[in-house]
C-alpha cells in the first residue's frame, strides 16, 4: 500500500513518511490499515521484531488526533518513555503536542489534559486512574506496546488491569495492542474485542542457528565453518568473523564487514562483555574511525561523570559499547546512533532492552539464555518469545542479504537442546497472571478505593473485562479467588461495608495511594503496632519482610550465620519471630540478610565492600535502597495515619537509607550535592549541620572537599551560603581529610542520579 493511500490520516503524513524513506507500507502495516486502524478500530498486531510496529501505533494515534481526539501510548519500561516521546516529537512541527508522565505515583498529572499524545508506563497510568486524572476519560486511542508482557508475573497484572479499566470507563476506546509473535494472538484479540493482524512477515530474511565447536549450525540444516582460536571465547570469534570483510581468493572484498549485537543476562555482564570485546573491535578501526569514536566518547563523558559513564566511554573509544536500562537516556541514544552509523561494531545489551534497541545489525549473538530469577531462586531459561525477539534484531533491511542470529553451545547435547528449545520452537502463549494473590488483592483494593466498583457484582463485572476472565472457564474460580481476597481486605480493615456498598476505609485509601501490596501494609502495621522504640535494624527487617521487597537469596552456608545474628539481635525485630523449625523461617532469614545490607549501607560501609559481602551488583544495592526508601516512606505515612508513636524513628531510618549515612549526618547529607562521603569529610572537619555549612569558613569547606572548587561552590550555594564563590580561597591545611585508600568520590556521582532504574528494570 502506497503511503498516499492510507485513509483518515493527516494530509501531511505521506510526505513526512517519504522524507523518512518510507514509500509504501510493509504488508502487516497495510493489513492493519485494511482492518481499520486509522479509522478507530481496535487492533492486536502480533508481528516479529523490526517489522514496523511503531508506525502502526503512529498511524492510529495520528488519525485519532486528526479527528480531534487524544491518544495514550503505554511504554513497557520507564527507561523507554523519554525515547518514545522524542520519537513522537517529530510531529510537533505539525502542531501535535506530546507529554510524558513519569515521576511520582501520587500526582494526577493535570497538565497532561492539554497534550495530544501522552506517553506513560502502565504503573503510571494505573496510578493516574486511581488518583482520578480527569483527562483519562477524554482518551480516544490507547496504544499498548509489548502487550505480551501481561504474561509477566510482576508487572503483567497492572498492565492487564489498566487496559481493562480504561476500556470499562470508555467503551468506545480504540485499543491498539502491539505484541511480539506469541502463541495465542487470537485470544488477546478476543479479550480486547479487537481485529487481529497475526503475521510472521519480516523485512529481511532471518537465519537462526547455534554455534558449536568450530562451526555455525543453521536451522535449514546447513553448516558453516567458524573457527575459535585457542584461548579465544566463542563470542569474540563470532564477532571477529562478523566484522571482517569477506574476501575472494585474490583478496578482493566481496562483502563488507558488519556489526553484531550481543545479548547477555545482566547489566554487569553487558559491561564486562563490552570491555572484553573492545579488544576485538579495536583491531579493525582506522584513524578516521578512531577519531570519530573519540568524539562520541567525549560526548558520553559529558553526559555525567559517573563510573558507568567512564566505562562506557572507554569501551566506545575502541568500537564497543554496552546498553541497558541503567544508562542515562542520552547515553543510550549516543550508543544507538554510533551503532547505526557503523562506528560501533558491537553493542552488548540486556534482554529487557532488546525490544527498545532499534539497531539492526548483521548478526545477533544470544550469549546467555539463562538469567537469574528471584522467584525461582536461581538461573532460569529465557522464554522462546524473548529469545526470538532478540534474534529478530538481526539483518539490516536493504543492506544485508539476510540476518543471522546465533546461540552458543558448549556441548553436543546443548547444541541439540538449543535447537529444540529455541531455534525450532514456537513462542509461548501469553497467560494472565492476575489470579496471583498479590496482584488480585492490590487491584481489588485499588478498584474499590477509586470508586470504580462498590459491590461484589461491580467487581465481577470489572474482572470480566480482563484477560484472566477470557482465559478462565467457569466463573466459580474467579469468584472464589475474589471472595478470598475481599475477606483478607476486610479483616485487615482496608475495606468495609456501608449501607450495602463496599468502601475503602481511610487506611485502605492510604494503602492504595501509596501503591503498596495490601499484605505489605498489613505486615508493616502489625510490626509498627508492636514497636515500643524501634531500632533502624528492626525497621529495615520489617520492610524487608513485605512482599514488595525482593529479598536477597540466602546462599548455602549462610543459614547458620544469619540464624546466629537473629538470636543475637532478637529484641530488635518487630512483629512475628517464627520458630527455626518452621518453613517460613528461611524467608525471614533472607529478609534479615537484606536488612543487614541496608544497615551496612546506612552505616556508611563502602559500596564496593557491600557488593562483595553480599555477592550483588551496584545496581542491586541501589535497587534495595530505593525500594527500602519507598517502603519506609510508606511506613511513615501508615504510622501517621494510625497515630503511632514511632513515626519519628521511621522517618530517621528512612533518611539514613536514603542518604546512606549514620544519624549524625542526616542533616548534612540532605544538602544537594553533598552525599555520604562528602558529608563524612565535612563532619570530620567540624562542620556538622546544614547551618554550620552556611556559616563555615570557606577554606575549611574547600579542604574538606579536597580542593574541588566547583563542588565546594555548589555545595555552599545549595546550603544557602550568602557568598558561595571560592575565588581566591585557599584550602585550610588543618581541615584536609586524611588520605583514603579508595581515593574515591566515585560513588558521590551515582548519588546525584544517573537515571537509576527500579529493580527488575534491567
Ligand atoms: P518494531 O517496533 O516492530 O520492532 P520498528 O517500528 O522499530 O519495529 O521498525 C523498524 C524499522 O523499520 C524502523 O527503522 C522503521 O523506520 C522502519 N520501517 C517501518 N516501516 C517501514 C516501511 N513501511 N518501509 C520502510 N521502512 C520501514
């Protein structure tokens, strides 16, 4: 279908698309148009990665705006929100406005009333609905990107419920759900009363295979030699083979070298792989390329001065990079652009971002097909769907004859297994996870609290709109799960019946507004009510026991260590103390381990030391700290709501976690730009509070901050010093901190906030 023939879109669109090199629609796009996606019809599009889903979304949203309507685009990952916004801002020259709604869960985002296209995560949309954002009722078109994620046990139910609520509030709403190829697209379409485009069409042929020994084995039974040198890793060998030009017998180039995407299972592994593979890519770079890469590296350093930024820049200088949700979005786009420009020859990425990286490359190497899974307590294989999504990134349309995507096997058995498991396998069916108790109790409370339903019948009607209902035979089961959860909410005083109507109690409203699992709230309330004078450890342990905290895994051999700690500090723990012989004791100990990590952090132990002691990455420490800060904040609100005496103790514990400091530094560390290490140095130089800082001798401040003038000026300004300039000031030698072994301001930088994604955001 020629772009000029798309009905009901703005008249400038065809030219706009042509300017982007899009002359005609890809077959699945054309099919979507034929099924009415530009005319307000709902659609489920289940099509492979890189087959142009974004354009389908844009066609739907632009035609809705053209009719005077408003559109919402639900992103699967917070890290992608600003990227999508930037993409849609290409339409601002046609007077189409775009707004992104991130930020804290409690606001209703009223300013979004006036924009044409809103971009938000499903969690954010859910909370906007809960907080009664008025514009939600004005929506005409909702796009849900990566809708197959309704299958995710942690985040899926929120997406599912959000779509159900939006549809119930507005029965005429157009829903456009974009999905990877899944096993049951028709069922998704049935759920959303939508038309279906279910296609396996790709703009470029894809060959899937497995590398084993000295050869690539492909799905069509063919085999190609690919030697791994002794001492070389398979990934490096495949990368070398990808980058090298292909030569004929006379040494003429028959095909220019390409680039590769490498998928690994964690942020840390992505960084390590990029570092290692840089030694392969650097051998292929000429002078011009090195100079161009140096420029990109400088831009990367300019984004922030964190360690991650440094590491990334170092790899980029050698033609390699990593890409994950822990990077700032400017970092990510610099990497993506340089990869598209073929300056970077390899990008090592985590699976979660596989969908977000629109960076086709000749080869995709799926290096890790297992990943740590907290629920399973160990390594679990990735789903077929995820692996196929990564593989789908292979092949640059119009540039490569075909794309190649390979997994790596270490044994003949593994070669067979990988073929069975991934190469020949069909993607799984998407299954609702809403029946899981935490999801059900959270969403039932929210539904009642927001006045969405006030009776058993109303709730059942609402649940009828979910995928769960589509997939469950028999109403009886849904009713049973629901009744159990309603009883739970009633017993805990989160809901009550008034004149035959279900209502949230003030406490229930607070719990819902705080975005807590009701069971977390019940655990916290029970603990706080029993607390006379809680210690920080007691409070950390309490919040670590809630289902909203992802506990650290107790390794073999640690049971004894933590059991001893439990008895040593017995008096500090709040709420229940299960017996050593009960099964749930192990969970309780895992929470203790997590709590001790927080205690170390709030006791100013170095981050490096913490990662070593608990066998986790810096991102994990950050994740625990962020979650604990949120839960302690919630505990503070609950204590306030219930008029408990421990509110002050809870607030202090929260601040200590927030800044990673002992009591005496809370005030100082609260000054922007100070952070835990600088606060300690200032304190040692005799500056103990924010007001000390305002009146301090500048030479002392400068010395305590190791002579860094800019930092010192910044800090003084943030503390409200009347004259922060450091011009002509000399560091006071008596106030200089003693030399430190780690020599580092390194972790100060992370505190100023490098887009720290939440746990689970890879
Ligand atoms: P997906 O979201 O399905 O993974 P994208 O929407 O990111 O895929 O599209 C992949 C690439 O294909 C983008 O660079 C996009 O500009 C390009 N593209 C999309 N539709 C067309 C088309 N009809 N003709 C040419 N290129 C297209």
